[in-house]
């Protein structure tokens, strides 16, 4: 009968890779990354393979297996499971990385900070203090290869192969690796120096570890004399460790006390935070609240892995058991930014859903204030079924601060709300707050929020609610609420039809032109013009009025009487025909002289013939030109740039510059002018008195034989004492490059 033995390695409940990590721990162990078969949790597996003719090394490995299995301390490598066979040893621990590999990775990422090193050395020294002072054990193998780092950045002491009792029950185990001899203290080779205290050898090796952390691998003991990059605050304590006299080396507990003194290397916020977290369960509630209030200011300086794996579990525990209150939310959400989406869903979202149902007002208002930090991780089913029903109670709360924060939170929740919650439940609360709430800022914020969530509302809800809600806001006694109503119309103008703009919105906005608050009037002016521009232009039909306007425009263009100004004011006038704009002058036919004006000559005779005295000049005199079918005031809307507001005269119109432009309204030909002045673009007003002589300006030309001064773009200006004024009609250029009326025109009007 055959019996087959089962392979224990095969039934081992952990999987691990075939090859170890880059760095090898101290001794003959190999480190592998593994996972638990049942749950997939990551672990580290230390493997030792039994070799022939290596009895001492095998005995040291079995001793380390036994020590690690029995020793339990937060700063010593945590034992999870193990397997011992005739061929190999397997030790399963928490997932860790050798310190040398960890330092290399941090150096490639920008370097490790002194805060992390100070806390790591604090943990190693504390582990040595536990072994020496509490267990009477000597580690005997403190070096870079015996220190490991977990996921939170915590330093763990391992490498227990050469640990022995401090009571002298037997000789220390023999070291089989020659690489470890460089860490031996000087008294181990010279017995005349004495052995010192029981911790002397371990403290010497601690000094070697400090040197390697700051300066790299230690090649020989003589390198310890060079300080290298060791911080100045740590130098005095380092010198005590590597002193030649073993009796001067301090106890691990005293070394910690010295380094944590005022100005010491381990006296910083990072170490203090870690020490408080280790004792948080026995602290008073007031102490915990003060700690969490100050924690947010220091999180930015802490390592990300430390915040995720060390601080976050403590924060979740404090929230779950209610030991810290609302103050824990700020650091909780700050640490949550370091998590991935899946990890956030698993660890923080359940806590948030539970906190929304809390009756604590401070907790609820802090959740609403911090909602922007976690809203992207909330799914729509969770929002509609577990969060929104609790948030709605904030609309009915007697505390105005909670009502206000509830309204503001709707900006973030609206995209995730269902149709019934958004278009029915939320609109009911908004209508009540906007109409009945006694706090003006809350009514204002409700209007602003409604304008911003308008795109998420259904079409029927927008048509039914938006115009009435914003119109109601414009009648609010609180001035910012009226301004918010105007802004609401502007933010949602794309959702209104043209008839709504004309019959519902513009009448409401027009009443705000006389609002006592300037800010409201300014907001109205910014909104009303875009609303007007959205109105349709009149259809281009064949009505008699439009025909008359077209004939008049064509006739004026043919006779050179229409000015082609394309300024903004002219374009705006063309958009709204028949609507007079403020600041525009009504057009009139210019006159050379008003009837009854003072005479330019002695005797009261006018300088022009009786046929033209006191009569308005006709457009295109001497030609057959159509007369305007209606008074000037009724056709002002059809003109494009004939008369502009006086404010526009201060600015040149660059698009009119060129070799020339159409004739003036009186028919006087215009000379080509390269750089016209702004005043030359419009007809000049005439006084009842004769114009006094002025100094010629740039571009001004004098009529030959008349003594009249002409400004380009204006009429011939008669001057007192001149023989003849200029005459309307064609003009000719003389040989002296001056302008004068042609002979035909002079004979027709009785001129010389």
C-alpha cells in the first residue's frame, strides 16, 4: 500500500514570486512580494533555503524565525504566518521594502526629507530601547540591511538572526557573513578596551546606520570620522554613538530624550503628530479636537504615503465612533485627495453617507461647505436615495447659515439629481425661499443658484418657472436680489423665445432704469441691449413708407448729399429705424444766412442776392433732385451716420480716411484729403451772425478773389468784408491750386 505525502509549500496559503526584490536583507534570506490566496492582500515573504554544510547559518535563520514569531512591537517587523520544512523556511510579514531600496526610490523622486528620517530613526531607537531595557536582548545586527519600510513609511527593525540575551547566558552567535564585520565596534577586536554596557555594541551600529542614511553605504569604519551630510542638530548625539569609549555611549532611551530636546533633531511637528496618533485612544476629547484642528495645517508637509496609510485610518476611526466631531472632516477630505477613485469609494464614501444623517448641525454645515471635495466621487443613485433626502431638511432649518449652505450646495448636486428631485422637489423649496424667507442674502443666493442650474432643468420647467422667478426677484426690496434677477435673465437668455423677450422680459427690465440703486441700473443696461438685439428686424416688404424711404435714399446718394458714416452709433440707429437715440441731433437743411441777420456791409445790405436771402439751400442746387416726402424728423431713423452724437466728434473715424468722400449736403464738391480732421466729417453749424475770421487750419483752403475761408467737408464760410461768398454747385480748381465756383454757376447767380 502506497502513501503519498502532500507538499506543504503547495498548500501554503500565500503566493509569491520566483525572484526576490533587488536588495537582499542582512543574512541569507530572500525577500519576495506575495499575496494571500483567499483575499489578495499584499504581503512580504522571507525565504531561506537550507544548504548543505551551512549548519551555523541555518541555525541563525531558525533563531530569527523563532524570535520574530514571539516578539510583538509596533517598531519590529510584524509576523503574520510561517512555514518550516527540511528544505526551506518561509516567514510571512506585512508588506515592506528594504531601506536601501526605499532610499534609492525617494532619491530618484526628489529625495527624502529630514522629517521622515527623524521619525524613522526614532522608531529604530525605540525598538532597540524595547529590546535592551524591556527584554534584555541584544540585537547584534543593526545595519541598513536589517531595516525595512512599510507602505506608510514606517521604519521596522528586522534581521534578528544574531540576537542573543544580554544576561550572558551564552556566547553570541558567530557571524557567517564577512560584509557585517565593518559594523562591529572597535572593542570587539581589542579586548583591552572592555565591553562597556550591554547596549554599547548596538548603539555603535546605530551610529553606522545614521551615517549610511545620510551619506550612503559604509565602506570601512574609518569613514565614520567624516560627518558628511549629517545635520548639525544631530552631530553631537552622533559623536556620542561612535565614540571609542563604549561606556560613554548612551542608552537608547536617553538618546531619544536628548534628540527630542529643544532644538533637537527629533523635535518637529512630524514626530509630535506620530506620537499623538499612537496615544490618541487615551487622550481627552478636548485634546483630540485641538489636534485635528491643527492637523490640516501640517498635512502639506507630510509624505503622501504616511497620510494615506497612517493618518487616514485614525481619522476614519475618529469619525466612525464620534470621538472628534466635525473638526475631523477638514483633514479627512484633505487626505482623501491623495486617494484613487476606487479607494475613495471604499473608505470615505460610506463614512460621508453616514454623516449626512447625523443630527449634529456643526457636522451637517461642515459637510455642505466641504462638498466640492467629494462630489465627484458620489454616484447618482447614492445622491438621490441617500444624500438628497437628508440635505432637503436644510431648507427648513431655523438656522440661516444652514439654509444658505444648503442653497449653495445645489450647484454641485443639481447635475446628479433625478428629474423628479430637480424639477419638482427642489423647485418647491426654491419658490418658498425666494418668496418667504426673511433673509435677503438667502433670497439673493436662491435667485443666483436658479440661474446657474437652469441648463439642467427640463424645457417645460424652464418655461414655467424661470421668467416668473426672475421677475419676482426684480421686485425684491433687497437690492442684490434685484441685481441677481437681472443677471438671471442674462444667464438664461438662450432659453427664451423672441415673444418672451419682447412681451415679458424687456418690460420688466425697463422698470429698472429708474431703480434707486446704481448697481441694479448698471446690470440692467448690460442686459437690456442684448435682449433688444435679439428682436427680429422689420420685414423688407413693399410698403409705401419703405418705398418713399428708398427713393429718398437713392436720390440723396445720386446727388452726393448722403454721408456714409459707418460708426457704431450709425449702425445702432440702423438696427432700430424710427427710434430716436439719446444725444442725436435732428437733421436740418443748412443755411448760409438766416433771414434778418446783421449785414456784413454798411447799409444793411446782405452779401448775397435777394433771390437767395433767407432761403434754405436745396440739395443739389441746379439739378433735378427728389424732395423728401416727409419732414426731416420722421426720417431720422433711416440715416446712417448723417448726424452723430457730439461725443463721437472727439474720435476720428479711420474707415472714412482715403483719397476723397461724397459731397456735402449743399452740393459743394469735396477736394481729396489724405488726413481729414474729425471736425471735417460733419456739417458745421452756422450762426445768425457772420463768422469771424479764423486762422487757417490744416487742410483749409482760401477762395481766390473772395477772401472766404473754406474748411474741407464744410460750407464756404463767408467772412466780413469779402466780395462774394461761395456758391453752391460745381466748382473748379484754378492754376493756383485753389477752389472757386465755375463761371457757369457764377453767371447763373449773378456773380462776377
